[in-house]
């Protein structure tokens, strides 16, 4: 793209470049390019061929670019002279940005954003085009076609273009632009489509050529936009003048209506009427005035904005109608504020005067109601005898609750005093309803005295009951402390005795048996603890009967009863012999499992190493060179026979493994081999011997077919084994390269890549011995070629370009003759005769495309 862009300018000077990183190295064409695109003359270039002359010329070009206000970051003359492609392309991109894109300006944007906005505006009428960037937005080619159609609709039939055919769209745009718009092809359609994200710089460079090609139409559009902008400004200013006049008239009219209402000071006779006046005033402040404040502010803003716009557009200043100046509105607003302030003060004074007595009376009623609500039910609460059936903890809770009530009672003393003080003040002010206030106050004071007496009486009763229950509580607590751990011990014992055990070894079942015997030894001491706990409970019963205590319930510290303790103890005694029997049965089963483990382990420890040994021996046979290939093949077949005869031992081990699985035995300390290991090893052994035999057979076929001697085969094997450094039967790429070098090959990267494509067609990165033999036999043997076979047919055909059916049947054995006749195509040359066949194409087809 950059090369095409440079040539689009250099051709104006009668020259061009072929290789962008080479043709700018001497600086001459670079200086010429800058002169063409800038229209200015640069300093005289150096004509010498030395490196210093080239660097001087490139520096002159870079200095000229810098003089245009362009910063060249990390780009030096040495890199350009040395042909650094990255730096050269970066320099050309900087030139494109400065001279082809930087001066683009659309609606106050510039450079890249201006170019993008220009593309978006020009393609806006095309609903199937959406230009958002300079990469993927252009992949379907419709963006380029839309730009051309927008300015030159006669060049492209846009209606016939399809979004799902980007190749046609791109080629159409590139061809039309080159033929009619003098824009050279800078992009390749296949590259644009085949790239996930096309190069942004290439797209921008190419699109900027469209912008400059249509710059004439752009100037006309700019002129039209300027006229529309002037007219729009004038229309907007006229609308602002009309809005100001109307808004000023409406605001002044509202002020003239509102001031008389605020100046009215006629007092009302009732509190309700005065409150209604205050509510009306609040509505005025909350609902009616705020919008007018906003209108006044907006009016000033509109006036200032209008004057600024008129000044900026060289228009005369705006002069409002008589009486509608901003100062006139401010003066009227000041009068409104003064009237509003006096009205609010008058309303508040009147309301304070009328509300004083109502306030005192309402305050008395509120405090009296709060106090009466608090005392409601308190006398009944203080007289109840709930402590008679309470536990000790409940008694203590009742005492704390009573203490809290006493604190609450003391806190309410202030309210009672406030109620009496308010009643006294109302009497002094001669309140009209004083008799009812006095009666209510007296009732509150009498009730307060009664609550104090009941509170003291209840405290004495609670303290007396607390002392009585503390003794019983101590006994309850001691019972709970000893009953809980003993109960837990019995529950744990029952859980352990009933626990189903899963063991896998003799040692594990012996451990369980030992633990069970230790548990049985603790039973006598446990029985003594049970009898001591029951004795504590009996002592509590005696105290209750002696002092006639009215117990509210059972022991608060525990739910464990003597009946439960005796029941669980009896259950424990019954579970002990059952556990004995289960442990004996499991011990016998584990002895049988151990016998199965030893039996399997003894066989597996023989079979496993045998398989491993055979695998190693087969590996040695496959890489050693003792005797001929036939000797190796016979040796391997003897191994195969001995391996097959070993199968009954594997089957016997499978039978032992099945018994182990049926017994649910999961581990075996007598062997490291599992049945799965044995199976996998056996299968690998069978596969390895079969594969090794097949490899030797293939080597024999290759040797016989290619005429390779046994000595050559041994030499190939020795070379392969030496460079098979990992001893895996395969060489990696580097080992194969070293092997070829050791055998006298002197090759470059291209030749080595060709050889690798032959020996590793699947690109696995490794070379097998068979592939190595095939390659070496092809390189060393005297093999037939397509040309040799073709020459042989020509001899049989008497030097003709075709051969007849009769000639084939006369010269070749019958089966080979019929094979050729069935596969040869008829000869179509001018000298053809009936029955003529094309032996040339047949000879070529025998060897396939790789030989071609």
C-alpha cells in the first residue's frame, strides 16, 4: 500500500520505486517524493555512491519532514540507509499522516477523526454501510463503492452490489478508482477479505486518496454548509428575541398581580383562619414562586446568551421593548420580595398570639395521655403472684425485670411533676376548661402513690422466694454436671458398639478388637458413677417434700431423667456381646482376604517382570544388527511364539483377580502390580512384537525392491541408531539433519524442508526407521522414473507417440498387457490410428504428482 502511494506521487516526476526498503536507501527518490507532495524544493542532493553521501541525503529529507512540525521518534538516517524495513515503513507512514491526512478537517475535527467523520457522512445514506473504524468496517467493500457512488454515481451500479460478495465489491471499487479517479491500487482484495483485521494504516492511506480525489465536491459542500450555518444563527437569534419578550411580559404581569395580595394585612378572628392564611403563603413560597425564580434566572441567561451570540456573529446588540429591560424586571422583583417579607412577619406574630393558650392545653393533654398509657396495666402486673410457681432462674429474671421497672418508675417522676406544673400554669392563665384539667391531674397523682406501694411489696415477695429456691438449684446443678457427661459417654458407647466397621487388613480388625476389650474394662467404674448420679436426684426429691416447695417444672439445667439413664445403661449392656460376635466374624473374613492377596501377589511379581524383560529384549533385537534381516525375523517369531504360550498364566491371574474383586479387596501390600498394569503390559507386549515383526518384514521388502545389500542395510541401521539419541525408535528433526550431514549431504533450509516433507508427510516432527530406509533407498538405488518408463514404451511403439493394442499384447505378458489396455486413455493426436493409446500420460500417472 505504501509503495503504491509513493508511486502515485513519484510518477508525476517520471519515476517510481519497486522495493520500498531498498529504493529509498540512497535518499534521492525520498527527497524527490517530498518535493512532489509538498511543491517545495529541497536542498541539493549528494550524487556520490558512498554510505556517507546516502546518509547525508536521507538526513536532508528527515530535516525537511521535521521542519513541517513532524516529530520523528526513533527514526534515523542510518536505519533507512541500512534498509530497515520497519523504520522505512514508519517514516513513510509519518509522511502520509503529515501530507495526506493531517490537513483533512470536517466539522471542527482533523486528521484521522476528520477523515473518519467524512467517510461516515458520505456513506450515511447507504443503509448497508456502517463505517466505525479503518479496519473491519471496509472488509465487505461496500464502503469504497459507496464513496465512489456518492460523488460519481455513473461509475458504479450500486443497486446490484451484494454484502455477501465482498471480493466483487472490493475489486469493483479498486478497478473503477484506478481507471476513472486516477487512484492506484494500494490494496489486494483477497488480503482484505482473508485478514481478520485489515491493516489500519493501509486502509487510511487508501481512503485518504478518495478524500483528495473528491476535494472539489467537498469545497462546494463546505460553502453550502457555511450559508446554512449563517442562516441558522440568524433564525436562532430571532427566536431568542421573541422568547425574551414573551417571558419578560409574563413575569412582570405575575409580579403586578401578586404584590397587592401580599400587602393585605386584615387580621382574622380565629386560629383556623390564620392558619389557612399561613398555608396559602406556604403554597406561594413552595409552589408558585420557585418556577418564577427560575423564569427570572432563565430570562437573564437568555439575554446574556443572546447578546453574546449577536456579538460573535457581528450582529447589533438586542434592545428589549420599553419597560422590559433586565433592570426593570429586577426592580419589580425587589418590590415583590419586600412585600413578601412584611407579610410573613405579620402572619407569624398573629399566629403566636393565638396559639399560646391552645399550646399549653394541648401539651397537658399529650403528657397526661402518655403517662396514662404507660401506667395502664401496671397495677395488675405488680399484684400478680407469678413467682409462686417460678424456677430459680425465672425468679432471678423476675427480680431483674422488677429492678428495671423501678428504674422506669423513677424516670417517670419528672413527667408527673411536669403535668402538675402545666395544670398550675393553666389555672393561673384562667383557662376555660380548668376544672377538667384539675380533676385529671389529681387522678394521676393518686395513682402514682399507689404504684409506689405495690412496687415495694412485690420486691419483698420476690427476694423471699429466691432464697428458698437457691438450695434446690445447687442440687439440680450438681446433678446436671454429672449426668451430662455420663449420658454422653453412654450415647458414645452405644454409637461405637453399633458402628458398622469397614476394614481391609488383619491389623485393622485386631486393633478394633483390642479397643473393644479396653472398653469392657471400664464398665464397673461407669456403673458406680450411675448410682452416684441417681443418689443426687433422690436428695432433691426429699428436700421438695420436706419444705413443700411448689416446683414449676423439672431440672432447668438438663433434660436427662433418671429413667433415661437406666434405660441407656441397660442398652449398653445388651450391645456388648453383639459387638463381640461381629468382630469375630470380621476377623475370619480378613484372614481369607489376606490369603487371596498373597496368592495374587506371588503370581503378579513373576508375570510383571517377565513382561518387562520381554519388552526390553524385543527392543534390543529391533535395533541390533546381528545377522541378516531374515535372522532377526526368525528370532522375533520365536519370541512371539514363546509370548503366546505364556497366555495361560495371564488367564490364571485374571481368575485370582476376579476373586479379589468379589471380596472387595482394594489394595495389596504384597505386590506393586495391579491387574490393570498386567493387562496393559501384556497388550503392549503383543502389539510391540507384532509391530516389530512387521517393521522387519517391511525392511526386507524395501531391501529387495530397491536392491539394497545387507551391508547397506546394516550401515543405515547403525547411522539411525547412533542419531536416535533418545532411543525411542524415531529421530527428531535436528537429529535427522545431523544424520544426513554425517552421511555427506550438504543442504540448505529449502532442500532440508523438501526432504522432511518426504520422510514426515504428516508433519509429526519425527522420522521413523522405515521412513529413513525409504528415503535412503530412493537416494542410493537405481530406481525407475516416469521418463524411463515412457522411453521404454516408446521403444515398444517403434518411436511413435502412441502405442496400439496389438503392440501391447505382442510385446508384454498377457496380464500386464491387459492391465495397460484397461488404464491407458485413447491417443488424440493428429497421427492417431484405430486402437491407438496414450502411453505418455499413463507413464506419468504411474508415479503420481510427487514425482512430477
